[in-house]
């Protein structure tokens, strides 16, 4: 009976030995095919349980290299950062979309274009604050994919169509509405995603890397946009010099060139006959009815990118500055970048998250590298280690959103975030306008002014990127409170030196240009540190428990401040422009004024509002010795920005001097 039982046990092994050519298989090897089948079945069953866009599908395995998650976050940040370049690089061309070489009455104005980008981020801020308690439940991949479509469509594609049809209402609705929702879907979601999920022990460094990528979007967009503008740009038709073409005003305030009756071979009708499609009959007919034209001075041509053309009268609608085509190309580029990033996000395994949280607690919120190494050596490994780590990381300490609302720290950080956010964005959104206004009439070569205006958006973008990269690690080393104090020491003097630079434009233009660039770049670099330190400051002061919701409430002040700062600078500039232009118009000879603009000086205010009378044109007929007031257009705005920078410094220092809620 015993031999029979041994034979029955050995029979399967003998059969498999025969099948494998005499090689015996161990018992675990016999069970391996079944185990593989069970694993495949369990994986397929898991995929059936979780939808494609659910967070469960993107949870990483234990030991996943968390630094890889900075790659899609930085790619998305770069794509989002390109929105600075819409007013900053494309703004001067958007304001000349119809006139091409200079603005006409139907073109958008600086005061209409620049605040739209800030309003878009304000919509995103309102959504972030209102949906702070629900953002985490939407799902990382779902929100990212929605933003990858809405952002490029709302910022580039739809506004390009609206610009082509000359509809400011459609341009505004697309940028603010669609673009604002797309911006909300990505920008305010990523800092808490990075700091609370992947880098709780290295908050400052990780978020600095992300915001550095966001700041680099201005540089990438500046290069791409300049290349596309140069490719799609076509010069308009020149009809003659400023004094060679008879002009009049149309019913809507547009400037018209109309042929006089009985003109000969050298008249306007003959000129149009040779330059318009359709030949002499159409040219003569249009010349008799009047064609819309634009007057371009050398200063206008440099600012428009057509510095190689001669000053004179140009036919409206005969050329293109390439801005519409460029916006279409940027829509495709940003869609691709954001879409690839959306499919690349992952969530950490609870074991890894618990280990990083322990390292953050051991480091006291700063210098987490050593604590992390200790955690990797001894924590979360061995019998029961992973389960204990998961239990410790399951509950996060700190204040809830309602508790934070009862502390003064929230309102101090709220005020400092808003005040600091006002100071730097005008240079990003209006930098090219500023250079053209302040130095357009300086005693500098036209090539130098043109090169500076083209390069300035990239320069401030580089300062923005450098500030976002540097301030996070610096704050980890010095502490957030000391870093906020350094902001005031650097920013306030820099902003106060800008009016000094503008006052030196006519006497020492080279020195003024160098001082203007240095002060502007310093102000932007300090401004860039505000968003970088906001998420770590929230965790420092209120803890990680409700950090995402508290950050969403505070983040709302960033777009609100951006909107206020951009609107402030553009409104101050428009007010100063009108005031100085009217003052010069009063000094002009009446006959010269009427011959140049087709209306008497009594109508100067309406001519300035319709962009018919501009400072460069008024200076050509002003009395000899009239000083160009363009460098002084922004002085009041610079003083105001310096005051807000000082306010931000005081509020930040107070927030860190008071006893923190976590220690009460």
C-alpha cells in the first residue's frame, strides 16, 4: 500500500520529466503557470474595475522614481507660461492687425489687450477658490485632459479667429471665458499635486523646478512667435510720403486718401491703378471714393517690425504682420505639449508617500534630503515596515480650511500675495510696449531700439524663470520668512529707480537703457518668487492637512493682483499719453495740424482717441525744441508698484512673526 501511494505521487513528476526531456520540475515550477494566469486575470479584472481616466489607473508601483513626475509637470508649465507672450510679444502686433505698420481706428488698443490676459487668470483664480473643496475629487487625468483642449483653444485658436474678424467681444470672451477655464484646469492644480503628493519633504525645490518651467514659457514662446511672425509677415503697399498724399477723415474717424478731380499721370488714381489688383479702372474708382490709409513714422515702423520700410502713407489691408497665423501655430504647439503631459501624470503609492511624509516631519519642513536618506535606509522596509509607514502617512496634520479662516495669517498671506503679484506682471505683459514708448524717441540707433524691444520679452522671461528656480532652494536654506524679507530689500529700490532711468533718456540714453533693464529684471525676478513660495508657505503655516484648499483660496489673489497690476499700468499709460498729446496739440500750428490730420486742433481729443493723431506724428509738426514726453508715460505706475512691493514685505514678515497655528 505504501509503494502504491509513492507511485501515485511520483507519476506526475515522471510524466513531466518525459515531456521536458528528462529534466525534473520542482513543485513551485509546477504551480508557476497557474500563478501567471491568476496574475493576468487579476490585472485584467483591475482594469475593468477602474475607468481609463480614473486616478486608480495612474497609481504608481512602490519604488517609482518620483523625479520623473517633474517632466510632465514642467512640460505643462512651459506650455501654460506662453500666455505671458500673447500681450508681451504679440500685443504690439495685435494692436496693428489691420493697420500693420501703425494702429488704425478699428484696431484694438493697449488698454483693451493687456488686461485680458490678467482677467483670464482672474477667472481661473475665482474657480480655484470656489472649487477648492472639490478640485481633488475631479481626478488628475480628467482635469489635465480638459485643460489641454480648453487652454490652446481659448488663448490662441478662437482669439485668432476673432482678430481676423475684428471682433473685440469675441476676442475677450474666448480669452477670458474658455482660456480661463483651461488655465484653471492645470495651473493651480499642479503645485499642490507636486508638494503634497510627490515631494512633501522637498517642497521648495520641487515647486521651484516647476515654476521655473512655467517661467521658461515666455522665452520659448518669444522665440517661436518671433520666428513665425517673420515667416508670415508681408509688407503693405506704400502710396507715398507723409506730405505727398492728400488726406481726409472718414465718418468713423478713419484716415482716407482721396484723389483730387482731374489728377494726371502722377496722381493718386494713377498710383492705385498700378498697385491694386484689378488694374487702372478699379484703382481710379477707389481713389475717387477714398481708401483707408495709415501714416507711419520711422518710430512706428521700428515698433511694428518693418524697420526697413520708408516712412509714409500705407494702404490699409494690403499687407499682414502675421499675428493671426502665429496664434494658430501656437495653438497647435501648446495643445501637443499639454496633451502629452496629461497622459503622463502618476500618483504615488501610499507606502512611498508615507516614507516621504516621515522625512518631511523629521526635517521640520526644511532640508529634507538628509531625512529622506535616513528614511530610505531604515524606514518602510522589512517585516511590517510598509504597513506601519502607510498607517502613519494616512492622516496629515494641520489646520482645516475653516480653521485657517479664523487666523490672521491667512489674511496677511492673502494681502502679501496680492501686493507682490501686482509688481512684476506689467513688465511681462507690457514690456515691449514700455521699451517702444520710453526709448522709441531716444538718441539711439534704430537698430538698437528694435533689437532691445524684440529681446526684452525674452529677457524678462529669463528673469522670471531664474527667480522661480532660485527662490525655492534659497527659502529651504534661509527659511521662508527671511526670504520674504529679502524680496522687499531688492524690489522696492529697483522699482523706485525706474523713474530715475526714464528721466535720463534724453540726456544719457545708454545709461538710462542699462538702468531700466537692470531694475525691470530685478523686479520681475522678485515677483517670480511669490507663486513659488506660496505653496510651501501654506504648508509651513497651516500644515498639509487642507493645504490644497487653503492654497486655492490664497492663489485667487495672484490672478486678481495680476489683473489689477496690468490694468493699472495700461490705464496710467493711456491717461498720460492723452494728457501729453493734447498738450502738444495745443502748441501746433493750426494749418499744419489740419493738413496732417484732416481736422482742426479743436478736434484733437477725438483724433487721439481714434488713433488718428499720435505722439510721433504730433512731434513732427510741433514747434522746434518740443521735448518728447514718451519716456515719462509710466512714472506714476512705477511709484505705485514700489508702494505695493513695500506692503507685501510688511505683510509677509508679520505672517511669519506671529505664532503659527500649528504651534498654538
